[in-house]
């Protein structure tokens, strides 16, 4: 069901100490919209069982849909928050082709559902010193900061061109902002040199930063002037950190459940052969559904945003619910792995490249 990969240091540590929750000091959640549904059962097990009762801090880091997941994980009852998230996402429908403003507006009730009645989740996330939320957002500059579709398209065309030459060339257009729990001491090393700013999460900026983290260019309208971060246009964190290619500067390991065996550093790398640096994943454990599992799903694929266009709402929801139900199989396999401690299943992360 699951494929398990580990960096060199992570594998040595696991072989010496066993696979246990205490080894991990960070958790990653990638961009990918409804692709996340295939991980939903695994998320419930990890934060409802594997990390239950934890007292040592865990940096929960997400971009785009990964930030929405992080907002669930960092509440007092993470499994209940995940279930609310699922129900709210499943209820999203559009009449015809939606405008960016309409897509952004459809995310508001999802965030409301995640945060729960009376926004009680906000205080829980902001004050949680064990599960420390980190929402990654891209601050946009130049034409990519414009809401005019044609100007934004010109800016994105520049991004595509520069990125094809070298990923670091787009750092003139985008800066990484990490909205994080105030007690966080997260430090990262980025070989591409994107300017990175840290902003403390508060009740005044949590909603906006969470929304901004998922605001896909052209598909959604951006979020302006987030409190604590300064004036400007804030968009999807996946622009810079789509599937991540950063080094987390922490002696602990990083757990990274991913929806596929393909890891692309940034949003503009999706169509390129460019992959991540294995050095940045030396302390990381990646767990993802096997190709065989994906082939066993309806349509032999996981859910994605294109399903909104290609399926009726009724068919799409049935399909997505099937994937959500099947995701429990991945959770069961992970539980079995942690029980049996069968390290022969672990492959080196270099094999993902």
C-alpha cells in the first residue's frame, strides 16, 4: 500500500533507534488541492494515534492545502477538524467556470469549518506550543502581484521563462513568508536563496494567512496587506514550495506524507524534469501511496482539481468519497509498519529522483 523512503541520516537513525514518534521534530504538508484526499486517513491516524499524547514540540509546516491540513493538526481535536475539512471541501460546487474571486470566496466556508464553532480553532492553533503551525505564503512582486488577468499572465510567463533557466531567478518576483506559532524556532536553509520572512501567527492574521497560502495564481484572487506582514499581495505558498526543496535545520527527523512519488520543488517545476536535492532530504522520511494502490483506485488516479471540470458534481463527490474511504488502507499499512518495524521496506530517498 505505502512506499517508504528515507534520507541517509534518517535511515541510520531509524535502524539504530527504531521508527517511533519521538524521532520526529517536523512534519511537512505539500500543495496539491484535492490530491490530499488520498492522505486523509493517514493524517487522521498520524495525528489521532501516532503523535497522540506528544509533549515535545513538532513543527507542522504546510503550503497551500498543506497549510489547511496543518490548521487541523494543530487544534485540540485534530481528527474532528480533519472531518470538518473533508465535509466542507466535498460540498464545494461551481456554476459554470468560476471567476478567481468566486473560487477564493468558496474557500472562506472551508476555513470556517476547519476552525470550528465560534472560531475556537484560532486560539488553539495560535497558542499550541506542542504542535506548532507554520503556513507558507508567497508574497508576489511586479506583474504577478496584479489582479488584472492579462498583466498577471505576463508576469507568470516571465516566471515560467526564468524558472526554466534557473529556479533561483524567480526570487525577484516572489518572497517566502512563514506565518508561524510565536514560540517557533524553526530555521531553514534554502539553496535557491529565496528571501524568507517569519511572521507570528495571531488571531488577527490567521484567517488571511491561511487563505493566502492556497490562493493559486489566476485560479484565485490573492490576499492583500496581511496584518503583521506588511502591505502587498500574498498568494499560494506552493509557488515557491510546491513539494519542498529546503533543508530544515533541526537535529530531529521530518515526517513527510506525500500523495505521490513525484517531488517537484516549486509550482513552475511541474512540467520540468527538475527534482529535489537529496541532501535537503537527509533527515526526512517520505511516505506515499504505491503505484499499485493508485492503479486500484477508480480511474487509476488520485483526485485533483481537474475533476471539477471533467465530472458532474454527483460523480465527483462519489469518486472523492471512494478515495477518502480507501485512504484508511494506507493508515492501516502505516500502523502495521510501525508495529512490525520492518525496515526492509524503507528505500533511500534518492530513488525518488
